[in-house]
C-alpha cells in the first residue's frame, strides 16, 4: 500500500469549504484504487490563527511541513482581520519561497457544460507556466519621503537561473503537447528586465528545435486570451504576468472557481504545494455555494504529480461528466451547492470503481 502524507491548510474563507470537499473526493479515489491511501494532517494556519498567535505560521511550521509528500492548500486572506501583504507573505508566499516551489503550472481548457463568457468559445486547451519565485514579487524597495513627495519604489528581480528554469519547464511541457511555447514579454516598455527575459528565451529556445515559439507583449497576449485562446499551447510568463493571465484563463473557462494550480518544487528537496487559482472569496463565505471544482481539479494535479495519472484522468473525467449534466454551482450558472456538486462527484467515482 502506497501512503501519501498530505499536509492540508484550508486557510481562510471558502478555503475552509472547498478543501474538506476535495479531501472527501480524494478519500473516495483512494478507496477505488485499493493500493493508494492518503494520510491527511490538518494545519490551522490562517488569518484567525494570526489573531491568536501574532503570526500566520509558527517558526517551526516550515520544519513540520517539510516532511510531508505534498501540501494541499485552500486560500489565504481575510482583510477584515489581517492586511493581505502580511497574511500572504507570512504563509502562502513564504511556503512557495522557502520550499523552492519555483514553477506554478496553471492549465485552462474548455470544460463541458460550463458556459464560457466568450460569445464564440473555441476549443482551447492551454497551460501557463508561471515563474513563481521572483520577478515583480520582490521585497526590494521601500518608501521614502513624506507628503506630496512620497515615493514607493518596487524593484523586480529577474535572475538568469530563475527565468531559464521556468522557460525550460515550459519547453519540456510543450514537447509532450502541441509543441509551441509563447513567451509573455513587455520589452517595448520595461527596459531592463524584459529585454533580458527575451534574450534568455531566445537562448533557451535554441535547445528545443522541435518546438515552435513566439513572443507577445503581455497586453496583446491578454487580449488574445479572450479573442483567440485556441491559438495557445504553453505560455511562459513572469510571476505577475502569469498571475494576471491565469485569472483571465480561469474567466474564459467560465469562472475563477474552477481553475486549478500546482506550485512545483523542481529539485525534489521540499514538498510541492497544490492550491487553486482562486482566493478566499469573501463575498460568498458561509453560503455553501463555493465551487469545489477548482480545488478538486487541483487534487487531480496532485495525483498526476505522484504519477497516479490514470486516477487523475478518471477524476477530471468524472468532474466533467457532472458539469456536463448541469450539476453546477451559481458562479457557473447553476443552482447547486458545494455539497451537492461534491456528493455527485463522489457518487459517480464510486460507480466507476
Ligand atoms: P477571489 O478569487 O477570492 O474572488 C474573486 C471573485 O471570484 C469573487 O467574486 C469570488 O466570489 C469568486 N470566486 C472565487 N473562487 C470561487 C469559487 N471557488 N466558487 C465561486 N466563486 C468563486 O479574489 P479576490 O477577491 O481578489 O481575493 C480575496 C482574498 O483572497 C484576498 O485576501 C486575496 O489576497 C486572497 N487570495 C488568495 C489566493 C490564494 O491563497 N491562493 C489567491 C487569490 C486571492
Ligand atoms: C495567486 C494569488 C497570489 C499571487 C496572491 C494572493 C499573493 O493571486 O496565487 O494567484 O499573486 O500569487
Ligand atoms: Mn492570482
């Protein structure tokens, strides 16, 4: 019996609603499989934890999390309790950085039965590889002067190693898919980091002659995500460009509530972390209507990560059969609750056993 040790961090808001739902689904998956089980350990790190302890996660938190096979996280953030930059840098971004989860993979594709807001949605299937450790998300900078002369300076950090790593990951992924990589740039406006990014991209591309490439300015690229998403295969983007692009990717699928993501530790030293694209959704907390598909599809990415691809494929297949039958939460035009959608996925998984 293979047992995977999973640390669960539901976090804030609807994270506490969709993580338990996805855990139930994963338990059903393990019952079906027979040879696979999960040992879940729950960690209460969240904004409420901060109010009680003055930190988002205790000093020994990372030490504890380090020994798990992976981390399964919901969402972090509750501005009524803690400012976002404190809660996010104290937990989510801290784990991404300390555990060297340098790549964030975020797929977007058409899901049957889920209506895209696009008037003529085409059959798109793309993956954004988001650089996850540096770029525009930097602590370098500060605030100087006061009054009308006040300044905030925010420096971006683009290392050759970090950029190249994300790009190579994108090329490797594309070699197993439609063999095209698009680089998200802004070298027409951002004069240091983006020409450098373009240069590194050209160099890396030379090592992958079988993969075609193009480079598009992020503003035009964002527009093409809406007008022609079917043109894309793999897109490699800096941290912030990837963040924005992937909410657009989620939106054209139908809702940010269905988009999955994986923060990958590529050197094998630390666990990877699986967390959907969406946040804590303060506007729908406690209503029982959070879409669980983003978190459940994220669980599928975790199964794939552990080479349980057959189970991963089965899980997404079952999710798609449920959505195709119109069993949907309100964000994608349905009337069903988180629990109803989750229960239906569990029932159908059992039928497929
Ligand atoms: P959000 O993704 O939480 O919400 C945006 C909109 O999408 C809201 O209308 C929300 O109701 C809806 N939505 C999101 N997930 C949904 C789901 N599963 N089902 C149905 N509807 C869903 O983004 P936001 O409002 O910018 O951020 C809210 C908080 O979450 C902030 O504190 C932010 O910093 C945090 N956040 C955390 C993460 C993370 O932990 N990974 C990601 C994004 C935002
Ligand atoms: C995401 C989120 C985070 C990010 C925030 C909450 C810091 O938007 O995971 O997409 O920007 O990385
Ligand atoms: Mn985001």
